[in-house]
C-alpha cells in the first residue's frame, strides 16, 4: 500500500517536535538518578501526534488475521473460536491482578478453581493427577518426559534412555526427548498412515531394555485414529516402558474416548488449543501434564508457580459452559466438519489416504500435477479470498502436504464458502496457473523471502542518519 499511514513503520511517521501526550505535574520532587543507570544519549523513540498513532495501529490491527475475522483452518493447531464469556471471566480484576506471592488465605477461590480444573481434566482424560506448572505444550512435553525419566531413575533403571517416536509425529516430540537427554528411535508408518506394529515389535525386540517410553498422538498428525493402541501399549508396558500421549490432537477425543483408558501413562494438554484460549504468535499457553496413579511423585520441579492462570480460567469457563451434556459433542462435530470438507474436495485435491478422518486431514496438493501449481501457491492464493491458509508441508510423509482442520465451531455455510474457493483455485490452476503462482495479489505485501527472513531477521529498528538515507 502506498498510503504512508498503512505501509510505513511508526518511526517513519515520526516528525521532530511532535507529541501525543502530556505528563502530569511532578508531585514527588526531584531525585538524582545514579550515573550508572542513566542513558548516555536520548532514546530513539518516534515523535508522533495522537491521531497518527491511533490510525497507524488501528490500520495494523486491521491487517491481522484471527478466528474472529475469518475462517482459520490451520491443521494441527486447533484454531477454534474462543467464546467471549471465557474472556470476560479471565478479565475479572480479581483474577487479572493476582500475584504469585500472595498469601494463601487470599487466593482460596483461585485454588478451588485449579482443583476443579484438575478434577475435570482427570475425568475427561482418564488420568489421576495433573500438574499445572508447564507454560506451554512443548514445556508440558518436556515435563512429561522428565517425569518418565525420574520414574525409571527411581527404580535404578538407568539404561532406559530411548524414546520411540512415530515418523508422523509433531516435531516437538523428538525435540523434547533430545532436550531431556533421551535418544529418539523412529518407528515407521504403514501405507494407511498408522504406526507399523511389526516395525515396533522389531524395535522392542532389539532395544526393549533401553526403552523409556513411546510418544504418540492419537488421532495422529494425519487426522487418523490409531486403532492398534491396545496392542502398542501392551508391547511398551511389557518391555518396561511407559506410554506418553501428545495432547495436541485431543479436540476430537473430547467426550468420545480417554487416553488413560487406552493405556497411556503420561500426557500433556494444550489448554490454549483444546480448551479455548486465543493463541498464536508465541502465546499465551498452558501445558498441564497428567499421569496415572503413582507417577505424580515423579513430577519434576519446572517452576515454583502454576502456569498462566488466565489460560486455566478460560478452560474452566469453557468446561462449565458446555457441561457434561455438551462437551461430548465437541469431538463428533469436529470430525463431521473435517470429513465434510475432505469428501467435498477429494476429486480435485489428492487424498493420499482415503477413509474416515477425525478432526483434520491431509491432501497431497492438487490432483492435477501437470499445472505446476504447488501447495504453497494454493496457500498464497487463499489469502486473496480472505481465508487463512491451512498448514502446509506438514506432516513430512507427503511432498505437497496441505493439512486442514475446520474445528467444531464452524457453520456449514462457512465450510461451503471455503470449499467453493478451494475448488475455484483448483480451476484457476488449470486455466490461469500464473495468477495462482504469483499470488497473493490483494494483501499489503506479496511473497516474502522466507529463507532470508529466517537467516537474517530484522527485529529492531535503527534510525538512519541523513547521509545513510541519501544512499
């Protein structure tokens, strides 16, 4: 955009001498700041009038995308609508102004809410105890693996340092295992996208005495239910290992089945995904870890405090609003929406694994590969039509992965509109492929150099001198 209020940085709108504030009169007297704490030169802050500032940040916010502005089918992330009653509850002053060092007798109500949430999560997952120390899903994974490691150490079983991870797993699984000082052993998937039990049997036979745990997501990252869980759990338990459940895909399981009943010993939950907190851009999050009876004594010390309380508060409000009667509908509706989109598009987008999916599914790009239009091109073209792109190029099992997760909240009308646009892009790929390959066309900026941005990020602003600006 050429309009300088839209396309420029706030620093570039700065004019020397302008200001949009006035400080109150000094009522506290003058105090000398120690020289060691004083700046040697003035801070490089923008000088703008209030109207310019308001317009600049309002326009920036209008360029942002979220579940409140449009359909957000980001697979594996569960970008579901967050009811505003949850926000109201989390925004109550007596919750917002809590301090972690308050005396216990001033936060008895808060402690009761945490206890309620633990009991609710235990009921929903089939596990016995939860810790709310972890601040995010990856932190929860690390906490869960440390719990497992502590368990084996307590038994003097120091050789158990290997974690089995499916080749379809979220990238955080092997990363968390590595950070925990454990070794990752990959188990292959079968052609139907589920864990190859024969390959798992081979691993257990060869390395069973060293297996600390197996990490699984169910449904997996292809949105497929792992139907061999009882056999898998028996294999791992019989060799002395524990089963870890990655709770990233818990959404379609709510009210349908429970990880604890399947044989999982430890799991984390992404409260910000499954239980309704606006997330993205690095936070806020919460990753409570649940365990079966007897393992709670092995929780590691990862924080002196419980995690983000407002995320926990939203989860409480979400569970109480739905109640036992309605929370059981979350999973089936998420599954219904995903299958509706999948079946409506599989004639123009390649579906590598047919059959019933759960809350999400994966296409392998366009069915017609002759156009040269890639998954990236489809994702960029979607932006022109006002939709956030699905997850692309994950999972790594397919070359042109395009993962779509509609969540249970979306209406049929929204899904139909998205389907129509996806079909239109598939047609454009045949009739006007260059238009798709050069998308987006209706956004403030076009395609950025992702590699350059990742290798050489510019995260601070440095005011240029006049001679630099001339160059």
